[in-house]
């Protein structure tokens, strides 16, 4: 579930007191976090035992070593997080692409099919695309299976019949592809069959195929990228490096001169929250299909796609041509329109066009020179610093 928030309204107190959608449930639910808390306690107890029995302390380590190793770990974590965030953005882009190509498909059904095409024919052309959208999202889970409730929703929305469900269940091929093939067959039939060789019909059929192939491309990108996570060797090195670094940090804090043992706990907890937080948030971003707070809201996306399709196919607004509605306001006068701000790029200068004022006078041109000293005080319009404002278009 995507958490909606306004950054300008977030204060430090609000961020610290919030639980849902933060890194706290991700971090505190991990056994590794509590392992390091226990390990730090072991180091503290050993330090106290050594001090009480022999009057000494555990052998200290130079904290410069801790700083160097920690800095390198931060670099690896930030790099890993940036790669995972790029994956999240990529996945979201393909989800938006699915919705966009789906809307294009519905618009073509409403505008490009022959006049008089009945609603049942249009729905047969539309429902298989919607079904492909649904089944793709429903299989983006760990089991890659569609639940009974999800199949029921698909059936209740009149996207697939029970017979078609059985055919898809028994099919070993990529289900979205099969459904898109069914949709293209329905469109071909609605356009008059394969024998139709009219140029306009051929162009319309080609546009439908292009939308179907674009839709399939988004499906394939999502499915295959989920099977290709960040390379495991990198994740393994990162995890091992994080383990060693936190052990060194914990030991270094316990043996640091001047730092009381009870003060080492909050410092070490900050390290744990920072490192585990960066790692767990990155892991959650790498696969945004699920039930985590960081995951996409797939059901609202499917609801929107379904509602848009129904609304588009049910639209019966008449074509007006040159007729205007009686309750429409007066036509705008072209002289009332404001000229747009025009920008043109010239050699070494940016020119921003401005409209003429009422008296027809031009706005004063202002030139900013960067290298006038090199030209002996003369004006120079070369270089990136030359900026001109002109009203002449």
C-alpha cells in the first residue's frame, strides 16, 4: 500500500512518532537486528567481567578502523539502495504503461470499429485485454497463482467465462499473451475478417496490433525483471560486509575510552537502525508487488482500468461537427488569446520572447556579458552567460 504524504507537513516529531509505512516495522521484525543487540550486550558483559576480575579492559581497537570500514559500508548500502529504487521506478513505469495502452485500446474500440458495432462485440474485444491486466497483477506474488477470490472477481466483472478460465488454467503458455491473441482475433472479426483488404481497415488493424504488442511488452518487462533481481553475489558481499562492520562497531564502542557502557547502547542502536533501515527499505523497493507498505496499490489500478473501459464503451456523446450546443458560451476571439512565451537558443545566448505592450513598443533588451574584461571592456555575446530578453518575434 503506497503511503501518501506531504513532505512539507512532516516534522521530526511526526516522523519519529509514526509507525506505519516507516522503516521501523521492517527493521524491528528482523532477527538480525536483535542478534546484534544481544551481541552488543555480550561485549558489554565481557568488558565488565574483565574489569572486575583483573582490573583491566578488553583490548581496544583504533576507532579510525571502524570509521573507514563504516564509510565503505555506507557507500555499498547507498549504491544498493539506488539500484533498488531504479527498479521500483521501472516497475511503476511499466504499470502506468499497461494502464495507458489499455486506455488506448478502449479508445480505438470506441472510435475505430465500424459504425453500428454492437456493445457485445466491443466488450468481447475489450474484456480479454482487461483480463490480461488482472491475471498479470494477480500472479505477481510468491506463489504465482490466482486465488479463488481473484478468479471470482474476474468472473463477476464479466472478463472471463468459466470455460475460458479452465482453458487458461490448463494452458502452459504465458496467459497475458494468450488473452491478447484472443482480443486481436475479436478485433479482426469486428473489422470484417482477414479478407478485408481496405487500406483504412488495414491501418486500424495495425494500430490495434501495435497497442497489443506494447501491452505485452510491459507485461513481459514486469514478469522477467522480477525473475532477475540484483545479482546475488553483490547482495551476499553486502550482507557479509555489514555483518563484519557491525561486529567491529559494537566492539569498538564497548572498548572506546571515555564512553560508558550504558551510553554505547543508544549509539549502537543508531548504527543498527541506519544500516538495517537502508538495507530493508532497499529490499522492499526491489519487489514492489505484495502487501508491504512500500508496494504498489494494484487493486486501485485494476479498478481504474475496468471503470475507464466501461465508461469509454458506454459513452454515447454524439458527433457534433459544425454544430455547437445551445448552452455553450460565445466562441473565444483570437485577439483575446495571450501569445505564449517563446524561447529560442542562439549561439551562446538564450533569448526569451515577450509580447508587445499596448503601445507596440518593444521591451528593452538586456545583455549580460561574462567575458567583457577579456574583450577589453567591449561587449561580447559569446559564452553561456549571455542572456537576452526581446519582444521581437
